[in-house]
C-alpha cells in the first residue's frame, strides 16, 4: 500500500503537471498560485487512500482526486473574499494579491477545472462519481450559506452548528473517501461505509479546528490563538459555553461579545477564562474523539482484510492530527 508521503507527492506532482489554457495568463496565474501554496492535500490523499484500500492500482483515481483538491481551493478563494481574509496558509489571499474581480473570476474557472478532472474518471463509474461530487458541491455551498446566516443569528443551537459543519466541511471529506472507494472497486455497501468514515472524520476535523483556534500553541499553530473569539465567530466552543453558562456567566459572555472597543488579547483571555470554568475544552475534545471513534467503526465494518484497514487507520490518525 502507498504511504501518506507517497500519495501527497503524487498529488503535488499531478498539480504541477496540470495543464491550463494559456490564452489568458492573468486568469490562470491566481489558480496556479493558490494550488501551489501548500496544505496537507487532505481530500485527494484520503481519496487515493480509500482507493488503495480496495485496489493496489490507484492510477485511475489520481486525476479525479485532483478535482477534489481544485474544488476545495476554489471554495477557499471565495470564502476568503466573503471573510475579507488577508492571509491563507500565511500567504496573501488571492483577492489581496490581485484584486476582488480577479479572485472571483479565477475562482470561478477553478470550478470548471475541477469538473474537467472528474470527467477523466473511468467510464464505468463516471456518471456515478460525478453525481456524488456534484451533490457534495451543492451541499458545501449550502453549508457556507448557513455559516453566513449564523453570523446574524443571536442564538445558534448545537444541532444547527453541527449540521452546518457537516455540510461545509465534512461532506467533501466523505465524498473524497467514497469516490476513492468506488474507483477502487468497492461495492455499494462498502462505498457507503467509506462515506460515513469520511463524514465522521470531517466532523472531528472541524471541531478540532475550532479547538485549536482557541487553545492551539502559537509556536505550532503558526498564529496567535483567539481569532474566532475576536470575531465573535459562533464556534462549537462558544455555542456550548452559552448553552451551559449560568445566568451570570451568560451575561458576561454577551457583554464581552457586545463590546465594540476592546483590546483583543484581553477579550481572548476573558472568554477563555469562562470556557475554562465551564470545562469547554474537555467537552470539545470528547466530542471530536467520539466522531473519530465512529469513523473507525465504519472502517472496521468494511469487507477488507484487517491489515489494510489497520494501515489506513494509522495513516488517517496522522492526517487528521491538527497540531499545526
């Protein structure tokens, strides 16, 4: 079986060799830029790992897996515009490096490049794979809309938040593992189990991300923690804290969030102090771990020899480790 390093190198090489229409270099330069600035290549690597679980030959899955990475980065280009984010992976975002119109147009073309990658799926499963991808793409957009809606909502329930991250983050990871399994020859039952494997991993992945934004080590995470707190972002931590808070703690949180003039470091410190009182960190870790356990239960249920599943489990633990 392929190692995680093997698969990431394979994806990076495929990205490097991706051909573009050279008639309008200004259109494709931002595309090349955003695809070149790194990342774990989590989605294509998971797709190739899932294919490899069922088949030693993964060549047919490489370009469709690349489509997942292109689509994911397309959503990031547009998300960064909506969030007015200046940096992505410590590099200037596309709309900052070029301009808003260029980011919109270059982001748009990435969606069609992703489609072109999926059209190179083997003919025997092309329609099935493309329908799964298209459904997932629509769900990602729904998740983003819910996220935008939540910014204006005074109260967001835990159930609503978990549904939002399922759509915005988890379904694309689920689609990655399912598509890889299908191309690898998995039957309907096993491909659905791989979808649930990826979906639960995606839920854990996003919940861990929420946790790291508040409690991550700046030396490892690469940035000062507390960005979500400063922005009053409705993360799992904040939603759970508002749900569990005493009336006095609830008022303190609301007062902190309502302040227009504040010192960022003090706001972060005050909110974390309330989180600590409510044991929000351990609650969040417990939920993420529950999703990981469920993911591996789904993997265990697949009809694949145990050695191959054990290998995938070890690699996946490494992939989803969010100690940035």
